[in-house]
C-alpha cells in the first residue's frame, strides 16, 4: 500500500492506494492531526511508502513521516489542483443549476486536497511502472 499526502498549512489531503491504483482511503484532514493519521493508516494498511507533494510545506510533513518510521518520496505537485478539480467533477457530476455551467468555470464546493493526494500516488506509480 502507498500513502499519498498533499501537505498544507491548515489542511492535508491523504489517500491510500494499492499498487494497482485502487483507492482504499481518502480524506482531507486538519494538519495538526497528520501525525496520528499517518500512524493509524500505517498500522491499518501496512504502508510501504509515502508519496509527498513537493510544495512549500512538505518538509514538516516529511519529518512526521520519518518520525513514524516510514520512507517517503517527493513528487512534483505542478498542476495537481487543476487536475483534482477536473477529477472531482468526474466523480461528482454537477447537479441542478451547476449543470448549466462548464465545470472549468466552477470551483468544487469542497476541498480537493484528498484527490490531489490520490493524483500524487498515481503519478508516482506511473513513473515507477513505466516501461523502458
């Protein structure tokens, strides 16, 4: 199992995926809870590796991952928020009046940080299993 973390100052996106890309856990959490969430998920899912976005707050998250005894790798966060917004609308298509507006002009009504964490793991997996 692979854990993805989109570290943020106030909130973090966390996702746990299999090596095949199947989502087992996905949640937006308060950053102050990251230590406990990492430890809990590591025990529950037998996490082999943690994938961190390389944004400005990744160093504090990396310290928490290391303190939990886990290895991590950084993955480029470039354009993940935009990608997560598109993915959000695929998972939860607009309803009511929102169907009338293009999704590219809308902001999802809830944080997409957990989807960003999923995207980070999928980027890692695509590079790891890329044929030579």
